[in-house]
C-alpha cells in the first residue's frame, strides 16, 4: 500500500467516526471505535491486497468493529440481567443517546428512531446506515457487505418499511 497510516487517518478519520457514531450513538464510544479501526488498519496494511478500494476496506473494518461493540454491549446487558435476578435488583440498562449533531428539540425523536434502528437485524441496520446516513452508492455498500446490489436494495427497503411501521405504531400509542 502506497499510503502512510497518518495519511489514511487524515483522509478517513471523519468517515470512520461518523459511521461509528451512527452505530453506537455515543461520542466517546465512537472515538474509541475510531482508534480501534486505525489500529486494525495499521496492523493489516501489509495484507491489504487491493481487491477493493481503500475506503471500502476501511468501511468494512469500521462496520465489523461497530458490530463487535454492539454485540459486547448485548452480552453485558444480558449478564447484568442475569446477575440482577440473583441480586434482586431490577436495574435496566437504558442506552444513553449522546449524538453531538442533534439539536435538543429533535433529540427525543432521533433517540426513538435510533432505538428502532438498533432493533433491526444486523444486515438491515448496516445496509440502512451505509446507504442512507453515509450516502454510499449501492454498489459500494454491496461490496462492503459482501452482497449483491439487489440484496442491499432489498435489505434497505425492508429496513425502511420496518422503521416506518414502528414509527407509525409509536405515534398511534400517544
């Protein structure tokens, strides 16, 4: 690879941070993921074979790291639930929504939306975040996810339909 790590970091740090923030909705966690991604990039630079673009490669590393963090949160939450059964404490771990780009008056709506996004199956969530929030072309999303363009289109449509239904249901409960 011709690029130096510092050059890769300067070029892609915002992209990585923004994608991570969309996945985890927490500033500090997104910063940590960004650091982890560039450690992974550094460690695997020599093995980058150029079959995809550098940005696609870094997106794939970022998505995988974000999904790992989310899975670890779920394990921690499950463990907390199990220990609460034995401790007799019924504390529920509610995720904290900390996205710096959200104005206060829209925070509640976006918090609800991201709660629903987080409930989507992993592949639908990834397709939706990459195509809608990152605004990547379907072909690049397909390459990042290792799927066909048609599969990505289908996942995105199912995710949008699911979100619309959940939002409609929540509005009907007011």
